[in-house]
């Protein structure tokens, strides 16, 4: 029986990058049982909520979820009682137990000169950011009065240990644990738990602790030094957008969100719905293509098909494909065609 994939095109450029991704998946020879659902702002418009019970249940029962992006000015509000598209992401992450967000940052050599950073700095960079995805400030209690507001940052030993284990298992050279242990109590617990796990199970893997402000600086001045970075939810969010500059554009970064073995993962680009270019047909679809490749590899065990997509992207870029975000003029259609013709 064909694997069941839930498609969540979402908002903004989401539908524009989802359609070509399905073309690519067809071209690589995979046959899936696709089921599309409204998500984010599109779901708010239709159902008043960013992710319905039905959509969550469908995701839970699927083999994998392919998501584009959500959000946009239409639903932007500072009123806590109004629904927001991003609530769909949180419901999905919690509901599927997606505690590990894997964000590989591996700049394509053809794009070294598309980055605002110098080629010599980028060369040899191959970082995996392991972002904790279901804890921290995102999910702590919130309060709000007219004049004060608070967001609770909470982490348990168990939450830290399981994400650190993902990082140690993925390491090839070393693990860099990023925190703010000179200020935050959650970071001090983080550092302690990571050290204990390291001593007990992974003492052969070099471990270093780096404060997040310093890590942000090192990531763009000495990125090739990193191997696996493991960090809490908000730090991982910020550092991964920063790391996108190494690849030439945020439109290049894929991600995989995973939970317990055997449960469906969610595969999605790191970027958002890009409201400034939505509807123009000029979005870079490559982060979405590479997310589909991560789905094939990590979610569905289709290594050859995943590698075929990645190599077609690589060849298209080597031939000169550049969308506008990469300083070129190719639109979404042309980018798709360039990748398809290299498959
Ligand atoms: P964004 O990532 O949407 O856009 C930032 C900049 O990068 C914009 O100039 C945009 O045009 C450009 N960009 C992003 N993806 C691109 C692509 N594929 N091709 C070409 N250019 C691209 O971030 P933002 O503007 O801060 O957020 C917009 C909305 O997206 C917000 O509502 C935010 O909450 C949401 N968002 C959603 C996700 C997600 O769905 N996982 C992630 C990030 C932001
Ligand atoms: C991401 C996004 C989300 C996050 C937003 C849209 C809630 O930035 O997936 O990186 O902060 O997790
Ligand atoms: Mn983000």
C-alpha cells in the first residue's frame, strides 16, 4: 500500500512551493497517497482555528506530513483571544510529539558567492542544528495585563536528556551545546543534564558548551568549526535563520521535525510564508524540495530517491540556477524546470 502523506500547503507562498514539490516527487518515481488539509491562516478562515481536530488526527495517522509555511499580515494581531496561524504549528508539534527539529546547514558550493559572507568563511561548513521543539518559552504559561506580560521558560530533565541524545547520536566530530547558563536557570539545568548524559553514554563524543551570544557570533565568523549544535527552542529558532545566510538564502534551508520512532515526522522549510512576495510566482522552492528529500530519507526510508532530489538541486545550481533571493532572476517555474531537467 502506498504511504500516506498529509500535505499542508498553508499560507502565503506555501501553495506556490507545494505544487512543484509534488511534481518533483512524481518525477522521482514515488507514488504516495496524498491528502491535503487546510492549515494556519487558511484553516482559520474556513474553520476559525489554525489546526482542526480532524487535521491533527489525519497527521497522527499518516506516514509523514509535508508542510510548507503559515502566517501573514491578514491574521497578525496582538489580541491574545484571536486565533493565529502559528498556533497550528504548536498544536501539531505537541500533538505529534515532535520534540526534535533537525536543521542541516550545508551550503552548496555553487552558492558560496551568493552569501553576504565571504567564501573563505563558508567553505567546508556542514552543521546540523538540533533544536528542541516542544518546550521552553513557546509552551510555558503566559500572563498578560494591560501593563505587564510574562512568558514562562520551563524545561524538565527528561526533555533535555532526550534532545541531547538525538544530538550525540547525530555527531560526527563533536557536539556544541548552546545555552545562556551565565543567566538562566533553565540553561544551568540544561548544561548539567547534557554533561551527565555525556559522561554516562557518549564520553567518546567531544562536547563543548558555548553561550548563545558567542555562538551567534561564531556561526557567521567560524561556521566550519561546528558539527552538531544542540539548543533550546527559541535559541534554535534564531540561530537557524542566522545560519541561513551561510547558504545564500533562507529559501535554501530544509528541516525535519521528529518524535518517537515509528511516529510520523513533519518535513518543512525553515522559512515562513514570505508575505512580501506571495502570489507572484517568484518564491524559491528549493528549501521545500530539500524538505521533501528529508521526508523521503528520514520519514519513508527512500534513500535513493532522496539523494536523487538533492543531486538534481545541486546540479541545477551548478548550472547557474538562481532565484531572486539568490541574486538571480529565475521564478518558481524556472527553478522547478531546472531541477526536473537534472533529475
Ligand atoms: P519569512 O521567512 O516568511 O520571510 C523572511 C524574508 O525571506 C522575506 O523577505 C521573504 O520574502 C524571504 N523568503 C522566505 N522564504 C523565501 C523563499 N522560499 N523564496 C524567496 N524568499 C523567501 O519570515 P517573516 O517575514 O518573518 O514571517 C512571515 C510570516 O511567516 C509570519 O507570519 C511568521 O509567523 C510566519 N513564519 C512561519 C513559519 C512556518 O510556517 N514554519 C516559519 C517562519 C515564519
Ligand atoms: C519556525 C517559525 C515558528 C517558530 C514560528 C512561525 C512560530 O519561526 O518554524 O522556525 O518560531 O518555531
Ligand atoms: Mn523560525
